[in-house]
C-alpha cells in the first residue's frame, strides 16, 4: 500500500539553510496551534467558571467557547496577513 505512494517535498527558499528554514517554520506553526488552543481553553474555561458562579450551565461555557474560537481565528488571520504582506 505504501510502496506506490509518492512523497513530494515542500519547496525550500534557495537562500536559506535547511535547518534554519525548518526550525523557524516549525516554531511559527507550532505557535499558531498553541495560540488557537489557548484561546479556546481560556474562553471555554472562563465560561465554565462563570456558569458555576451564576448557576447558568452550559450557556456561558458555549458562548466562551465561541468567543475563544473567534479570537483564535482572528489571530490566525492576522498572522496570515502579516506573512502575506512580508512575502510581497
């Protein structure tokens, strides 16, 4: 099954060494994933704590999850636009 699969490597800029290119990009993409996770956890966790305090389960946790997800995607789009403008 894997014998017929083809691996296509991503293009690497000509002016960078492989280790520097992969280290920098891995850190950047790992940071994006971490920001998404933390945004959602803070939103949902804050909503959960407010739900426990106000006895309104599960509505504030759902709202917090949605707001945390929106904040995470906002950061993702901001980083994408920075990358796009830097590339041009």
